[in-house]
């Protein structure tokens, strides 16, 4: 009698059972098992499931086969943290399902079969930490990871290579700027391509904070409607960390005081420094205020339009083109899987929401040889 | 009357490529072509897998096929367990699942590496055929050049690689 690799199916069965509010005894009835211990063994992967038993639970609980067989979906796992502003719940759930499929596919197609990572990095911060603690952690992060004078230039790369974080640049719903997702095997960050570069970098550093503090301080949703005091405080800790990572004290103090400027000179300096550090001038202003290098009154006294788009007329002038969709690492994994016959081109095109004939462009955008013979 | 040759199971790619190259009519007259309903649905629905967005009439397509099958749940579950680690689209999986229940003479025309690997995994390596080879054997003349992935050379090259890679994977997991 044929059997199915147990761990994956066991997790799905347990997730479904819990979702339906069933006890193991009740599920044992569905299977036709004598006792709940057998169900427990199935769920933990200690006992292999047969094809016949799989059909029993499908029909007994009225779920389609792919609920169990599709590893490209996150079921009962992978909590997301969203940075968004009032996206309707249904739209967000739909997008989360799509994003979950990319992350699950990456996990399935790239992670070695010997299980989750042995070690996971974390910041030494918790709910008693102050905003200054978070900023200090950001400063140390820059030094320890060698991010250099313009940390934004290397942040995504270091997150991927040294922390194993999957960084994806996406075209998400309006009003979504970023998200983080945590799985035992891989952490992921999604950043909206439509944001201006400075905002994208800030979101990246902000989500990094959440990934590095998830155990100690699990993030709540960041939509305005869901915020309580604790959630707002956590978001401010993340902002302080992100500011310090992208705008290290040493860089900001290296060219003299920020206090003794005329208004026009201050505006010019904020915009040019923000351009150099690849942040927004507004974020830079608040970083300087928090450091005590600039007064709050001086910043708030500036015309807000003067700092918008770092002094440019439009955001389109900030960069010639947004980053390519997803990431090179992600596309490499997909390409290798197609080439090795582990992933069909049709399945890849469905997951990435493009036709097979448009798939080659995805590889070209990342400078990768296309695995499809076109 | 069609000559007595094995039934030819065609996937979405093969059907679309035949229509693109203006060879479907000749191909369907030469062979007993069969597919699964999931392939028909994908080809004929609004959201397409391929471009250009050539309209393929569903009724005409079905009429030109010898049979349109639908695999059972048992066949789909069986395929899932036997092809662990190979990720196909729904219509591709349905076509291969259907083969598990057949005991007649047939060949399957697929150009996708994962589809070929699926065929090798379930023991049907000898039943895999490229569109180009079927055209040549059946004297079907396409009006446009076949895309490279449908050629016999591409088919053989990928099959050689897949057989080696899949055998290695199965040895490691044993």
C-alpha cells in the first residue's frame, strides 16, 4: 500500500482539525481509527498516511486534495506583520494568500531537507527596552554587519546573505508599504516597489527589526484600526531601530552641526543628505530631532512641501526605475527548479501571475539565464 | 479513418503549439488525440497561460479530440504521493493522473521538464514523445516553425538529464 511523506500532511491535518474545532477522537472517527493516538501519530509524522486514508479525510471534512498536497500554500503557519493603512480585510487576505504562495514555494524549492535552521539571530531587546535601546541596537547592527557609510546600499544584501531573509520587491495593494512573514525555515520581507526609495529602505529596516525581535515581541498588525498602546510602542521601537540603521550617528555628525543654518540652507542640507543616504528627508529630520541634533521646532517650521520627494517636483525624479520584481535570489531558485524539472513552467507562471511567454522577462530583469527554451 | 496508432495524450502546451503553428487539424486527423477536461478548461477560459491570445473554440476543440477524460480522486491522490517534489499545474497533474488508470497503448506529448520528470517517476519514460517526432512520424507539416522546446532534440536532452537527476534524488530519499 502506498504511503505519503508524513510531516507535511500531518501538519496540514492538524491545522485543519484545529481550524474546525475537532478533537483527535472526532478525527479518529473520520479516519476509522480505533483511537486518538493514531491521529496524534499521523499529525506528528510518526505514522505515514496512505492514499486511501487521505481520501477519507478529504471527503469526511470536505476539503480538496490540494489542501494536503500543495506545499505552495501556508496553512496554519507563517504569521504576517503588515505595514499598511486601511486595506480592506478581504483584499489583504487575498494578497496574503498570494504572497504566502511565493514564500512557501521558495521554502519548498530551496531549503535543504534536513529541517529548519539551527540558529536564528535576534536582537537583545524586549518590551522593557527604551527607544534609545532600539536606536543603539541599530547603530551596532550597522557596525557588526559592515553596512558602511550608506547602509541602505547593502542592507537587503546583508539581510539575504547573512541572515537568510528572503527580500521580495512586490506590486502589492495600494496603501501597503511592506510586510514580514516568519516561518521556521525562512523569514521573509515584502516591500512595495511603488514606494519612493527612501520609504522602501525604511520599511526594509523596520521589518528587519520585527524579524529580529519576533519571539520577544510578536508584532501586531500595523493598520491604524488595529493599533493599541503596546502595538504603537512596538512600531516606534522599530522606527527607532530603522532610523539608526539607515542614518548612523557617525554619518550625520560628520559634516558639522545641523543647528546653525538658515531655513533654505537647512532644507538643502536635509534633502542632499537624504539623497546620499537613500532615505526620505522627513525621516532624516526626525532622526536628527531624536538625536538632539536639530530642534523639533526647526523641523516643524519648515514648509512640508520643501522636503517632499527630497526637494524634487515629483517622486518619478528620485529614480529611473523601481527595483525588479521579487529578488534575484528568489528568481534563481524558481529558475533552477524549472530547469531541474521540479517545477513546471505553467505552475510557475500561475504562481507569479504571468503567462509562460512573459516568464523569460522575469529572468532577464535579474540578469539570469532563462530556463525555458523560447 | 485514422490509422491504428497508440492514442496520443496531449497537454496544454501541445494543443496551444499546434494551434499556433496551424497544424492542429492535420494532427487531429492523423492521430487519436485525447486530453483531460482540465486542459480544455485552461485553454478555453479567459485567463490564458500563453500569448498571443489566440481564441480556441471549445466546442471545435472537443469535437476534434477522440476523448476528453477526467481523472478520479483516487488517481490524483496516487499521483501526488508518487511524484513528491515535482510541482505541476492542475491540468498537467490531471493528465498524468489519468494515465495511472490506463492499461492500453498510449503515448503522452509534453514539452515541460517537470511533466517529463513526472512521466519518468511513474515509470512511463518510454511513452513520452515530442511534438516534432509525432509530426514527423505522422507526416504533419506545421505552417510555422515549432518552438525549440517542442523539438525532438530538446526532448531527448532534457530526458537524459531528468533520468539521471531523478534517479539520484530517489536514491538519496530511499
